[in-house]
C-alpha cells in the first residue's frame, strides 16, 4: 500500500481528535505530505472510524494515485496550503468553540503566551462555500505567518511540519478559543476586557523560552549544567519569528 505509514498516521490522528471532542462524524479532514504525494482522508468518512486502507493518495495536482475512496472535498484547500507554506501536514475540524468564536470575532487576540507557538493572534478567514478555491484563498491568507486559523461559519484549521504537530496546533487552537470564550463571558460580567499580551511581554517570553529550552523535555543533569541549548519546538518552528505577533 502506497504511503502505508502516512495513511496509518491519519487514522490514528482521526481517533485522537475524536477522543478529544474536536471532531464528530464526518466533519473535518486530515492530510499529510510525503514528497510529491499527499495522503488524505476520504470524503464522507467517519473520522474516528477510518483505517489506513480508507485513505486516498493524491499528487500535488489533485490526481488520485492510490486508494479506493474519493478524497475529501477540501482537496483545493489542502493543496493550496501545501503550495503556499511548504508545510508537512494539515488538520481541519468543526470544533465547537473554534466555530462559535469564528461567528462573532475577527480574531482570537494573543491572550496567552502558548499562542506564540501558533504565530500569535489567530485570524478568522472569511466565509466561502466548502471545497471551493475561494475558501482556499481565504484560508491561505489567514494562515500567513501562522500555524492556525479559524474559518467563519465553518471551523478551524492548523498545519505543522508533521501530522503530530498539525494535530497539536489544532488542539491548541481549540484551547485558545475556549479560553477566549470564557474570558468574554467574564468580561460581560465584570466590564473588564480580556487582557492581551503586549509586544514587550511577547518578546520576553520568546527570549526566556529560547534560553531555557521551554517546551522540550530535558534530563535533570542537563538542567543542572545550565539547561539545553536547543530552542523549543513551539518557538523555534514558529513561522517568521519576527512576524509571529502580526495580526
């Protein structure tokens, strides 16, 4: 089976997202790139029940290379993102809180430093019908210098260097949306707007994370010797570090 490992990873990612409540039924789609080929979930498939054999392999022009099921209707969006970003994997679902926030806001402001790993504030892409080049264009623009975006009246989307990172970014996006929703509810009671991190505070977080290896595990003896030199993935992999806080 062509791209057997990638197809199995898609099935596992679908189960993970379903277990965390980010996907229900057939809503959402996943893909992972391997060279000039892309393994994608099929259209109409129940994400939590898909197996490796259910996945379809296409090329970067959308031509079916292997598989028995028609690929997701969002192929134009997935391929457009691969061309625009050079990323390795994409995860898209109709997660409840992300969808809800996308109905009433133009972005999730940078309310928590963890969002720096997504590139900062999370934009909301304008609405367009699913499966269209118009939607693909909106999402690609919303993802400029970002690892995630919300989609108006639709859901959320994230990408990463591999499928684990794409799923992790999608989970962080939903967490951010839920935190923002809670903050807005409290704001309505207290009259105090949710606080957003300042530019200086963002820069301070990045410097501390880079110097301490925050976000990556390390042995106790390494920490005692002054910490690890490698930058944490969440910051080191952020698109265009000096543009990470752009809206």
